[in-house]
């Protein structure tokens, strides 16, 4: 007769039990998740910063390290259950496969890509968790003040939402102890007296003491467990905080030399910049400038989806940025930044003017200038790169970097806004 026992675990699952495992997983495969996110950047709207993301990670990227036996060497073991060999038999080494191609099969199974859902907060922590705008300072201007609340002790009045239960119970306990102490002392004295009277057989006097004890116990029981006097509320105060105001001017080259692959990479960079600023800073304003031979201020939609083309004159975009700053933001205590993306191809006669406008007209107003150059061959120094390089060597708030359309855009982006500073302001 067989006995079967079924054990069913009906305990509720702890909702937070998987959080540490999830964090460890994200930390371990952060590089693969970043790579997967980079492929999805242009599939989302630039203003979509309210949702998470679904990423696919190849099963090969998630392989765990493991120990295995080498096909070479001598072994003193025969696996149990085989029908071919016995102890002492010599087993030939397996032949190595050379150039054998995989063929289709109607059997077997394997693993495909791993689908992983990340939340909005996890998405931004992976991309921007340790990044910040450099040289950000607080400006004590009236329109940049924000108010926060902080704990300021306790008080005896307030709303029910601010009721401090622990302090209220402590007050209740102290009050009841203070009121009961003399009565309990008196009660003990009466009970001792009652005991003596009963021993002396003085029943009439004992009856009066019993009545007195009953009355005293009644009075003790009437002491309320908690009283209005005991209630304590958390007291909070609002205090002003000067908040940093930041202005980011995005300059993108849309000339003919910027092919579709370079423009796509540039848009990825600016999408990341938009998300980074909107996530980390409340009081931030973003302006957009498109340029080829001419430069113009563009709206967000036009900046990311414009299909203009033409020659390249960089100085016109810098002059427009300078005029915008002087006319609208020079006297308003803004932290001003410029991020420029180009392929480095500029009209050679325009380079001296570009240098002069940037050095004298823009840099005195800026907290930082970021220049990303997208080109097919990183080893080549274009004329615009050489112009900016001579300027960056003398400035601590100028950073420039090269990349190619094939590379992960997250790496140069993180290099710009990470806490570590590169010597000379250059990264290659």
C-alpha cells in the first residue's frame, strides 16, 4: 500500500523578496542591458520618459562560468551504467571535429534571447544614475526658489495624518503611571490593613475597608488609556531652497556630409541628453539649433525629424547661440551649457571665425561646452577638430570626443557627464 503526502505552501509570497536578486542581475548584466537599450533609443518618442523598457538579451551573453573536463589527459574512471566498457579497458580519445557545419535537425532544443522588463527608474539608473552636469552652481534668484518641508519637532495639535503614535503612547503611559502611582500605593496599604483586620476577626471594620478598596479600584479603572492631552503630532516647516537653473543649447550639423547614419547617431545622443536633463533637473530649459550653411533655432519636433541639408558653416550656429544667450539669458543667472554634434567637416575659411566666436563670444558665458564628432575614421583629425583642440587645451570647461556610427552612443555620452575629468578636455 502506497502512502502519498502532498505539501502545499500557502504562505503569501513576499513582494520584496526578489528585489535583491533583481538588483544583482541588473548589476551583473549592466553592459548587455546598455547595449540592448542603445538599439531601442530611436524607437521611442523623445518626450517619452514616463515608461520603462523591454530588452532582449542574448542567451550567449548570459552564460555562467563553469568547470569542465578537458578531452586530453588520462582518466581512471568508468561511468556506471555503460554497456561497452569495464574497468581496465582503454577508451580511445574522441576525434576532433574540423570544419563541420551545423545541419538542420528535427530534434533538440535550446535557448533564445532572454526578455527582461526594466522599470522607468531602473532604465534611468542604468543610463544616468551616476551622471551630472559639471560646474552646476546654485543661483539665489526669486524665480528659482523652491520650498521643501523638514521635521521640526512635535506639537500638541495637528492633522490626523501627522499623528505620532509612538510619542502619543509614551505620553499616555507616563500620564497613567503618574495618576495611578498614589492610588496604587494607597490600595496596597488598604489591602495590608484588610488582611490584618481579618486575622484579628474585626469583620465590621474589614467590611468598611473592602468598600473603600472597591471604590479605589473603580477610580483607578476610570483613568482613560489615552487622552487628548497625550496626543503628539509631527511638526513640519517649509523652508526655501535656491534651485539651480540650467540652459542647454543643442547644436546639430545637418549638412550634406552628415549622412543618415551620422545623423541617426547624433539624434541618439540628443535623445539621451533630453532624457538625462528632464530626469535629473527640475528647472532646466533646452533650446535647439540646426545648421548647414545657415543656422536657425528649431522646435523640438523639427530638430529631431528635420531633413534639411546643405554645406557647412559652423560659425553661423555659434553666432546664433551667442545672440540667444546675450539677449535672453545673460543677466538671469543661468547655468548655460552647449552640446554640439558634427562630423568635423567645416568650410576651411570659416575656422578662424569659429575659433574667435567660440573663445570670445561664448565661453565666458558657459559652464561647459561639449563637442561630439561623428566620423567614419577616428584616427583622422578634421579641420574643425584641430580648431577646437587648440581651444580645449587652454580651457577646463571644454570637452571633446570622437566616435563612429557603429559604436555604442552611451559610452561617449557617459564620458561627457561622468564625475571623472579627462586631462586636456579630450577623449578619443
